[in-house]
């Protein structure tokens, strides 16, 4: 089964309708390489309204089809998730590379925080920033302003 059909099947199984606009957004997402922004998707899904693209991107992230990555400059990027479960990312501040962590490394802390504060924590999001091994090896350092 190709990626498009797999995503459409997952949405259908979740009870979400496959509208022409959603299909166009999913197709635009799959046309991206690496991480991308909503503006990148908007430039490919020109027949879909901005609000619909944002809602569809949110839906794709909530269903685990996309993962959100907050890059060091504060901009929100997305990438097609290779994992179907909650995870975090390592973000290289030199080359911009993003690596998914295989497991949630803060689950125990979140559970303890919930117990100690009385909050019912509904979710969390963690990005760790540094230099990847390749960038450290080359001595490349991102200029800071």
C-alpha cells in the first residue's frame, strides 16, 4: 500500500471524512521532502483555503501522521512521521537536521508532575537542540546574532 492510501485509510479508520480539500492537503504534504512549513503546503495546495490547510495540518498532527518540530529560530515545521507513537526530536542548530527519539524520555517526569500538582496533563512537546555528530566533526558552528 502506498503512503497516500495508508494515510487515507488511517483517517477513515479514525472516522474522518476524506474530502477533496483534505486529499489535496495530504497530497501536498507527501510532495514535501524533509521538514516543511504550512506555507510550503499552501504553495502546493493552491485550491484549498488557508484555514482548511491549517485545520487539516492540525488533524494530521493529532492523528500522528505528521509530527511538529519547533526549530531553533522558533518557527514551526512539520514532517511526515515515521513513528506512529508520541516521540520527541533532536534538532541540530548547525545543519537543521532533525532526528526523532524512539521513545518519550520524560514520561516519568510528566507523571510525577501530574501527581504532585494535581494537574491532569493532556500532553507535552519536547525538542532538544544541539549539534549533530556530523556538524561537531566538521567544526561547523552556526553564527549567532
